[in-house]
C-alpha cells in the first residue's frame, strides 16, 4: 500500500533532536533552553521535538514533579517551563534560525485531574464499578474512550490550537498504536488543512504509516542492544532492516541509540552498547531513515536522568561529541545518505562488521562499523563505486581509491568515507 498522506519536503532526509526542557538547564524553562538554539543550529539539528509542554496532573503524581505524559490540560503550558508567550517566542526564535519544531502529543490518556474528568467524565473508559481506569499499568494516568465522538472532536480541536496559536510544525504522537488509526486519520486530515505538518508515531505498526510519515525503529534498537549483550547477531539485525524495506513507499523509520524512555528506564547508550555506542550512532545517521539525538548525547551525558524529578543533564565543557554529531548531520545531507540506495558489503567478519555503500547518482558514501570487541578486523571492498577521491568524514583526510581497497578496524571502530570527485 501507499501512504494516504504525503510527507512535507523539509522532513525528507532530515534529523530530529529530542528536547527534555526540565533537565536541559538549571532553570528548566523554554527561555533557558532557547539560548542553546544557535549551538544546536551549528551542530546541524533541523527538527526540534519537545517532550510534552502541557501542565502535569497533581493527583497521583509520581515523584516531586510528575510525568510529562500525565497532563491536566491539552491547551495550556506547564508553568514549570514558563508562560504561553515564552513558548511562542521559542517557536518563533527556532523558526528564525531555520528549525522546525514539533510537540509531543499524548492522546491515549490524561492525568487524573485533567479538567475533562469533571467537565466530560463520560469521555473516559470506566471499569466494572464505573471508575476511571487504565489498561497498561501506568498508575498516574487514565484512559480516554475513543468511541466518544465528542472526545475525538475535543482532542482534534486541542491539536489545532497549537498549530493556529503557536505555529508548530507537527506532532510526535506518544504510544500511537494504543489510539485507533481512524482517529489519527481524522486528526491529520483536519490539522493538515491549517498547514502541512510532520507526523511521527511512537509505534512500529506498519499500518499506521497510512497516516504517519515516520515510525520508531524499536525492533532495530532492541536487536542491536541484544547484539551488545551477546544474545543476538548482526544477521538478525540485517533481517530487521530488510523487513523495514517492505514498508509502504515513502515510510520513514526513526533510528536512535537513546531517547527519554531508554535513558531513564533501560540505561544510557553506554550502558547498553558500551564503547560501540558511537559506531551505532554512526549507523543511525547513515542508514536510510531519520536519526534521532536525545538531549545531552552530544555532551555526552553518561547518567540515567530521573523521570519524575529535577535531574540536570551533565554538560561537559567543551561538548565532547558536538563535532562528532555535526559531522554526521552534515553527512546526512549528502544525497547518497539522504535518498540513495544501499548495498551491503560482505566480509569474513559478518558477525562483527556492518559494512555498506550508499549511492545516489555520483554521490557515494562508504560505511564500515566494527560493533564487536575484536581487534584488527580486515575487510576487502571490491566495487566499482569505490573509485576516485574520497574524504574521511571524521578526520577530513582524502584518499584516492581504486575500486579494490582493504580496511582494518580496531574494536568498536567506525570508518566513513564520502566521495569528493
């Protein structure tokens, strides 16, 4: 099947940076985060995704500040972050620098003291005793009833509010698969009449690409995590990647080594991948799809951030991986990486090396990743695409390749070359 909606041009071949406003600065405000925009622009970030900006329920609140994902209103700003005017200024400042900005949308559930609980209690699911309920084991939220047409209309009106009032550029939809697909189709149809928006689904249900532009590559992330644990293999990872090629034409997969859930609940990318974390980060930016960088990865932040309490990101000075991500995000604009075909390179170390060429017309990029702890792994690449002058993306050094080249990688090393002539 083909997607019913077309992806906005600015999202094609782009990247996303997830912003955790609470933990980003000492102040934890929109205004304080806004001071980082020039740095993120220099790094090459294009789409900013803000975790939920709505106020947080106080009833059944977890921790001292509660979960972003337990809102008390869909049409107000979390006072912890500032006022509506501060958010509007952030959007305007981001737009002035060339960013697009999307917000997190939590449609499946609200917090216990959302104003709908008193205004429209019939908009919620109830248990056998007629009480608010929740089906997924999150005790600080309650589920909405998508059988109620009035609730759907209220939800869509709230989504449209942020587009008309604040000029946002799209939505990252939390646990999208828990919400009926026909609701998302209705929501996108109405919201896109205001302006063309970008829609990202936190799910891996293929049918949801009938509405959404991009979906999470959870399966890939879990499989690569298992490779690091020694309980899966790169052949299994390649099977997952092949399955993604069977998605509808134009569907985008979102690749990441960390995000807010992963960091807080399952560990940092270094806990999960060890020293191979950077090699897998290279993968996320060089395979077909869209890379995600989470707040602090450029530092790098090496601690799990608390989810319900203030816990400032560890910012190194200077930021150790700023140039690393800058190189990757710049490379993402190469047509070979942004829209090219992929050619997997075989080697005698298929269990340790991910090696592939990306090509679009005369643009060619070579990627070799040693995601193992084995040293001095050699791969011979014989391919007519590998002829001419190539530049090492990270060192800047140039080499003339003949079409028959040999490369040796140390443990967890990564090599990326792009053709320059």
